[in-house]
C-alpha cells in the first residue's frame, strides 16, 4: 500500500502522537471533525484504542477502510461484527500487558483485604497517634475464583499460586490446558470463593454478569476485584451490597461510566479505587505502543497484521 491515509481517533501520549505524525499520512479526528463526513472515503487505516474505539457509525463513513489497529486488548468499544462483515482487519495489543494487569489484580486483592490504602490514610491523617488500625483479612491460602480464565486470568492464577491460594475458574467453557477446577455456575463459584476476580472481556455477552445475586453469593466475607470492564458489574447493586455490608469489599480498576465513580464508595475503607491503570506502566505502555506500530507497518507492507483479533 503506497502511503495510506491513517485516521487517529483520539489523543495518545505525546511520544505516540509524534511517531504517528512523523511516519504516516495522518488525519487527527479531533482536529478535523468534519473529515469523516466529507472525506471519509480517503481513510485506509484507523488507529484507535480500547478507550476511543471505532463505532458502526464511524465505520459507515469509511467505505474504503482496510484495517483498524487498536492500542489495548479490550475491543468492546469497536464495532467488531460490522468490521468483520466488511473484511476489515483488526489488531489489538494482547499478551504484552498480561503481567502488569495481573500484577494490578494481585495488588487489588491484597490492598482490599489488608486495607493498606486506608491504613496509609490512617497514618497520614495522624489517626495512628490516637489508636491502632483495626484488624483486616488474610490473603494467603484463601480461595480465589477467576471469571475469565484467558491470557490475563492465567497470569493472575500463576501469581496467586505463589500465595498458596486455592484456585477455580469460570469461562463459558472449560479450558483443557489447565488443571484448575472449572465451575460452570458463576453463582456457585462466587459462594465458594473468598475473592472473585474478573478478567473476562466487556461487551454484550458479559454485561452485568456480576449482579445482585452473584454479589450475595460472594457474601459478607467475600471480596470482588474487577480489572476487566466496568460493564461486567451491576455497579448500583455493588454499591447497595457494600452499603448493606452483604459484600465484604471491592477492589476496582474499572467502572461503568469512567471516569465517573460512585461517590458512595469514596469513604469505604474496604474499597480500593484505581483510575483504570491496569496496564499503565512505562514498560508495558511502550510495548503496547510498539505493537500498534508493528501491526500498522506489517499491514502497510504485506497486508497482514501481527496480532489480528
Ligand atoms: P482473553 O485471553 O480473550 O480471555 C478472556 C477470557 O474470558 C476467556 O477465558 C474467555 O473464555 C472468558 N470469557 C469470554 N466471554 C465470557 C463470558 N460471557 N462469560 C464468562 N467468561 C467469558 O482476554 P485477556 O487478554 O485475558 O483480556 C481480558 C479482558 O481484560 C479484556 O477484554 C479487557 O476488557 C480487560 N483488560 C483490562 C485492562 C485494565 O487496564 N484494567 C487491561 C487489559 C485488559 P470463554 O471464551 O471460554 O468464555
């Protein structure tokens, strides 16, 4: 493909923006808002992210689009079915972020159970001078249920095994590559588990998979950790369960309406709130960025993606 026109859907960090600007014939959508409506037929490739996505409406305005290269592994914000039906190739950045996202899940498990973030506030606010922080919950040796035993779910299990945790998982179907126990019934997994960690994709098939009943099954001593997508959890039901004390705690990296987070959670010491930072380290973001460019270049040179969806 000779000098294709690339549409950048949203802003990335400066290094990424500059590299796109330098190496490709680039249209920045936020700077040329009318471009899609007026000259969408000129676009060959879209560069986007799990956050910005690419909607069916946008796709319809790009009749000659050949590929979508996305930064991130989640693809619930991309109109995948419409793109595939038109033979548009899609790449994401799988695997290079597994370790950091799994580290985040383990961090949330420990922080939520041991309440390190709240204990830190206890020290900073001078409360230690007035008394000890209350006792918290142990992590090692506990039962861990993983919902979504894929690339990231397996890395979480690897780390949790180091904490002698008893591990079971739920997918839509059993994974023959693992010896960990499969639980077809999500509620049964929740009622068995001390910690329920979500590592499945977002989108229609997992919308509110974790509802009031699953939370009730996890119970007053159970802790929910979500590093997948906010849409997987019925957030209102989660707030209600935490307020009522029928759920033991929650460690959340993702929310239904990011960056808006229910304020009812702010004062709860058994809740840890992160601003969607699962993969947000220098090393991993660079690896993700490089993989976007490797996909772009492979598609331009050979018509092939390295990590197709
Ligand atoms: P993956 O390898 O595709 O694994 C997804 C797992 O979820 C698979 O084991 C799949 O098994 C299971 N699954 C899919 N649909 C399901 C359903 N309806 N019910 C139950 N299980 C289901 O994906 P991954 O690379 O591990 O990434 C997982 C997700 O993590 C991403 O889609 C993204 O949303 C999220 N993520 C978050 C961050 C962050 O910053 N917090 C960063 C990266 C990724 P079956 O197909 O057998 O059901």
